[in-house]
């Protein structure tokens, strides 16, 4: 038996035509009166993991399904692997891999049967057994699909998405409903695909997923890209300026500053109580989640008013601590707690 | 395998390798369809073995009785078998496809297949392969059961055996074809995969009762006969009776003859209607999926 190892390194990345994997300009799509996609520009380079972040209904799936060739656009220029998905044929489909959002299909076939079956659709497929190994389903190869857990089912979806040796893989909200451990394993799998030279376009509403996987991320709100950068730079430097918070005569005060240490020192000099402590002192660096919520316009609406409302009570409740996705400790005002 | 010397491999672009042909993929699809079909308990019971079970029950209960009028009658099992063959063809073509495609559309199978380089033709070749193989095997089992247990004479043992087999062949093929395309067209009607069985089964059941499958066709009220004449099952059953019953039994038909011309015309008409409606209404995605 010949074993063809999956392509690795630059040789794989260099397959097919050159130029960006995905090039989108001025994409528009409406459903009746609803403008689902309202002028999106995107450029995904070959070999990168690109995340499209956004709340439900922001237009992520519509955008991706236009790129996959499932939907027709109303306006705009779209090139995926150099071709227009609306008119591209079988040869183009053999170069992309698609992992759709929900999957309950092919319930009666076993993992090995279905992966082997899908491999026959492609001109130069990966070895099905190696693909099953790669997604960690060797133990389940003879199990019928209906008996798989959610995480196993999703890994099977990825196996079916990559068995044709795609140059570009679409993952639409791949880890929804995963437990944390399954999610970590899934992320490792996605990163290994990138190392094999596969370009990956991922939609997600999990920020930690974008932070862990993506080289770049676009935040989409109401059908538009509102920010596009590496996850740790989204929103620009101003969005991550640390915030100092403290209690001043029972009222919450806050200040955003680039030099929190100096600010806290001066605060200690002015406001420290008899015990030398500043009441309620906290220094927070906006997490990706804070930046994201601000970008999609959630912060502006609700929790901004929280500190003053806390101040209205006689005995302010100490803020609760919570771990944010990027590991910093965030202080959550009472009103903002779930 | 010998390790080839590392010759400078020119860029192995996947596009340089030919895409597999639709014919080959049709065979792959047929294999997958058959596997899935015979593992689905509902399909095996209500589509594949249903006519066999019905034949066994009815032929046993009415053993020794005749079906006919004062003037002429044939043994019950002999009259019942053609109806069961026609029902089987309708189940394995129409009911099988109408339900399975509705379910596949609802659970995302169709959308997933559409995202691969599988050509649509190969998907339908797979369905054709499924329908042909299941109905051929089902009919063979029905014949074997009828011949061995209920002593029904087989057409090749009867006078005019060659002509009877020819009639059997065209009624069978035309019945499968029109049932299959109507099944594809009908699959767009159920609103979800869950409701598919509930929407498709009553249609099939009603047709069985009014088309001379469970009750002798000549014994039905004439308005019911007229309604049944609009649909293919009545004609398939009648065509099959012309294969399995003695020539004199044509007198039991309301028209007094086997009406082969009308049978062919109705089946072809449904084939054309099914093709046109099916081709226009077929969708790879759910209705609520934009």
C-alpha cells in the first residue's frame, strides 16, 4: 500500500493559481427588505487562518455561503481561488472544502464508509484512513454516524471537508456546542491543517476561538466589516487602553490611561483611606471581548450606565471577578452580571 | 512498494488530474445509497418487505378462495400478486425517493453533496441505481414467495410466455421510471424531513385501496375506479395482471380488456409531468435556507 503523506509546507501552499485565496469587494446581498450583507470587502491571503467574527444575524453565514457558491450575490466582486463561485464548476469545487453549520446527515453510514465515499468524488484525494487518523476518529471508524457525539460528528465534518485535499477550507461556526476540551483538540486540528498549507476561513461568535486560531479577524456587524486586524490588535491601540476604577465617597469613578501605574500612585497619594488603600481600586485592560462588544455596539447601549447606578446604593457590592477569554481579570459591575 | 528515486516532481496540481466521471460516481453513489437504505429500519420494513408481508398475510387468510365473478374467477393469490408487484414498484420508486430526498434535503445531505465536486447527474444515477436494484430484488422475492408457497403459475410457464415477459418488462421499467421522477418531484412537498413519512404514506395508501391492490378492482364502485384511473398505480396493477392472469381474466376488467395502450400512455404522461415538475422544483437546500 502506498501512503501519500498529506502535502506539507510551502509546496502545498503553492498549489494552484497565485493571488489571494479570497478577494471580495463591495459584496451586497439582501433578503427582501433586509440588507444581510451591506458592502463587505475582504481579502484572505493564501496559507492564513482568517476569522469572521460577529453576532448572530450579522451576515457571516450569508457571506461565507456566497463564497462557497451556495448563494447568488446582489452586487460586488468575488474571487475565490481566482474564480467566481457563482459560475465556477466541478474543478473549482474540488479545490475547496466546506464544513457547514449543522450536520445530521448520512446517519446510517460508518465513519470509514462515508470518508472513503467522499474521497471518490475528488481527483487527488487524501488517503481516507490518514484523514480519519488526523481528526482523531480511528477508534470510531466503524461506528455509524448517528452514534457519534457532537464533537466527534464535527470532526467527521472536517474529515469530509479536507479529504479532497482542498486549498481553501471553510469552517462555519465549527465548535458551537463543544465542551472546552473538545474545543482545544479541534483548534489543534485546525492549526495542523494550516501547517499543511491549507488556507482556512472560519466564522465564529467565540472570541477565544478567533484569538487562539486566527492570523487575522474581521468583525462584522449588520452586514459590514467594522474592524479587520490580527485578533490582538482589533479596534486599534485606543481600544485597549487600561482603565482604572475606584470608589470615591461611595461613587464609582473611572479613568482610562496609558500609564496606569503612575495614575494609581497619584490616586493613592490623594484618595487612600486611613489603611493606605484606595477603596474599590481595580485596573483592567479591555479584553478582546470588551473590544469586540464595543465594536459591535453592545457596550454603548447597556452596561455603560452601571457604575453610576451602583453608586446610588448606600453599600456598594464588591465587584465580582471573572476570567475573560484572554486570561486577564475583569471586574464586572453588579448590573452587568448575568 | 519500492521507494521511487526522488525525481524532481513537477508541480502536482490537482487540476491536472482528471475529475472522476459521472458514470463512475453514479456507481459509487448507488453503493452508498444501497448501504444506507438497507440499514434504515423504516425503509426495509415499509418499503422493501411490506409487499412480501402483505402477500403472505392475504394469501394465507384467503387461501382456497377465488377472486372473480360468477362467470370467471382465479385463485386469490394469483389475483393478489400482480397488485403487490405494482405496489412494490411504487414503494421502491415513489415512496422511497419522495421520503429519502425530503429527509436528505432537510438534514443537509443534499447541501453537503452540493459543496463537493459530485456532479448532480451522479446523485440521480445513484437514486436510479437504488430504485432499480431494490425493486428488482423485491419483485424477485415476491415471485419466489408466490411460486413456492402459494403455487401461483409464473408467466413463463403460461401460454404466450415470451409476450408476457415483454409486457412485464415495459410495465416494470415504465412504472419504476414514472414512480421515481414523481418521487423526486413530490419530495419538495413535505415541509421537513420529519413530516416526510406522514405526507407521503397516506398518498400511497389511498392509491393502494382504490387501485385494485387490496380489493379486486372490478368490485370497486365505478366512481372510485374513475378516480384511480387518473393515477399510475391502477395502470401498473392492471398491466401486471395482464402478465400473471390467464387471458380470459381480461373479462374481469371494467373495460373488458387489458388496455396496454392506455397503460403506456398514462405511465408516460406521469413520467413527463414528474420530470418537468421535478426539474423545476428540485432544491439542494431547505426552503427556510434562503
